């Protein structure tokens, strides 16, 4: 949607909803949050039969938005499925881009992995609340068509135990990758609000 502006540091933040391997229906998505204009500047929503090529496209998105003066664009990855992607970035020399679990707000720091955000249990409800916040407060600034297209089929289901679960109406027909990548990018920006 918007190309990066030169000479800006700590303006762009990345979120990634990864795939684990070559199997499955979902795509892999990465989103760039622009903290100056409070919008999604770009999205990669892609899947190649070779998962390493998919990882490369997402990594390249972050490199494109990297300011020349800064080390990297911080990348908040869903840790449930993101181990292979994190290993790929680390092997390529970009492991320092990955956001650590301890850099997240305290209510989102759970899980076993050192890197990324765990999207299970009560943390899922907090992530969904952030997604609502993103759409409610900044929806007028979001021009990514896939974001709104996926939100249309993103529903809440209540289990017999009374627990809410969120996801697409049909995982074989609809996707939620752009939604989660966008909210992870937004949460990533919140982790660094102390940076001017």
C-alpha cells in the first residue's frame, strides 16, 4: 500500500503468521505496521510449494522496510508454528529481528518458546481483543483488501464448555493469515512505544 519512507527509524514493525512446512491449506502472511500513519503499509500473503521460498518472501518484506540507519524491522512471529521460520531467519543472519517473548506486554508473555507470541489459551483472547482494537480505532486507515475480506468470515464459536474460539467459518475455503499477521505487527509496535 505504501513504500517505506527513507531516514525513518522505528517507524515500521512486522508481524508474521507462519506456516510450518509444505503441508496444509493456509498461506503464510507477514504485515508491516506503519506507526506514523497507523496503517498497514504492506502485506505478503503467499504460499509456495517449497516452504523455504515462502519464508524468503516474508523475510524480504521486512528487509524492504528496514531503514538504512537501523539494524532491522522487528518481526513478531506466532511461536506456535514459527520455529522453522525463526530458524530460517537466524540461519540467514536476521535472527536479531525476531521479537523475544519477554519484550511483549506482560499479559502476552506466556508459552514455552523464547521467541514470538504464543496464540493459545487466554493469550488468544487478548490477541483477539487487540484485533478488535486495531479494526475499531484504525480501521479507517486500513486499505488492505485481504484484511477486510478475511475479517468478513472470521467468526466466534462457543464450545460446549462455554469457551470462545475464533477462526474462519471454513478452514478449507477461507483464511485468517492476514488478520493475524496484521495484529501481530500492531502488537509489535506496542512493544516499542518507548522508542522515539
